[in-house]
C-alpha cells in the first residue's frame, strides 16, 4: 500500500512533483533525483511505482486521457438527443484539458521522449477517444441532424485541433473561464454541423 503523507499516496506525490518540474523546467532538464526530492521519497519508491522517468511522463498524460474517455463514454451512452450528447462531449474535452493544462502542455512538448511502445499506447488511447467522438458525429449525420457535407473525420480533427492548441494561448487569469471557452468552441462545432 502506498504510504500516505498529507493525504496523498506516494504515486500521487511523484506525479504531482514530476508534473510541476516538467512544466517548469522541461522533461529533459528534470532529473529523477529532483523528482524524488520534490516528492519527499526515495529513488527506490519511484522505481517501485514507475519503472522510469519515461513511465512518469506517460502517466502524466495517460491519466488525463483516462478521465476524458470515461466522461465521453458517459455522454455517448446517455439517452439524450445526439446533438446534446455531442455538444456536452465537445465542451467537456475543452474543460478537462484546461483543468489539466500543465499535463497536456508537458505531453505535447515532450511526447517525443517516450519510448516507441509507450508512444504507441498513448496514440492508441487517443485514437479510441477520437473514434468514440467521431461516432457521435456520424450518428447525427445518419439521422440527418448534422450535415454530411463535411466528412466526420474532418469535423473531429477541426475540433481537436482547437483543443490541442489551448496550451499555447489559454491563461486561467484571462477574461474567459474554462467553461466559457468550452461553450464557444462547442458552439462553433455545432454550427459547423448544421444541415
């Protein structure tokens, strides 16, 4: 069982320290020693829970993907009309990305450091997410609720292009809240799908 300190388990402390250091200094300029010192644990503890610094980088982003996938699955399974489910999913991915902006920025800046196997895992998880999201678009297109003039793949790429660039410009202290940005981007997507 992970030792608790301040309400956080050892893996949580390691992830929090790694996220903070990767965001501040960059993945390649952060040593394992700095991570364990910031987390208040030993190198042995890090290697017990995470096999390497690479594993920490993988988990920083994988935990965000898992959260987003769980939430998307809930929206997709809902009995609500497809336009409501898609809009909620489109807004949610924006909010959850902003709420985990450091994780997302770290990943896109540092994903090339992942070993090929871990990079393939992340790409597969992202593909699964995108395919589930695209299935909502396709469902609406089949029902005639959404236009079929633009291929569903392009619609999905359009929305996620905006989401993936949030780290480049969004600031929590800016004039728009995460929910406001999410609403605007979801509305843009829904307008693009109008028949």
